[in-house]
């Protein structure tokens, strides 16, 4: 079963291919992606590496967490599932129900005002 790792504190100069090269000695890589800003295209300083097996991912995590890559100590952790994002996803937002409010019966005093 494939296992995905989060890689933080990456140097901003590292590309997908270089990230893959750093992790490839530890096993078969399914994917290696450096996350980039959608407007500027620059690296955000983190990425994800997916291994074919959990054993390979564990070996890489233990060996590379805290190691120096181009002057920065990278953090390698197990990737957590992405939480449901409410913002920018209108289909995931349930409609808000407003409670019906009963009107008080009109009295003579209220109708004279």
C-alpha cells in the first residue's frame, strides 16, 4: 500500500526532480511534488513524496528527517489526510435553516399605533 510523506522546510530552489532524487535511495517513489504558489509559480517550501510501500516511506522518514538539504534542515513526517475545506467549496456547505418565528397575535393597542 502506498504511503505519503510531508516534507517541510525545503529550500525554495528544489524542484520535483530533485526532491525525488533525495528520496529515491530509500525505495520506489510513486510521486514527488514540491507545492508551488498558483500565482507566482514559486515554491512554498514544502512538498509531498509518495512511496510504493509503507516500509520504504518509514526508512526514508527516519533517515532524512532533520537532515541538511542546501542549508536547510528538512522535516519529514507522515502526511495527514487533508481536512475538508469549507472556503471556496460551495457544494460542501449545507444550507442554513432559519427557524420559523411565530408572530404574536395583534391586539387592539398594537393596531392603533
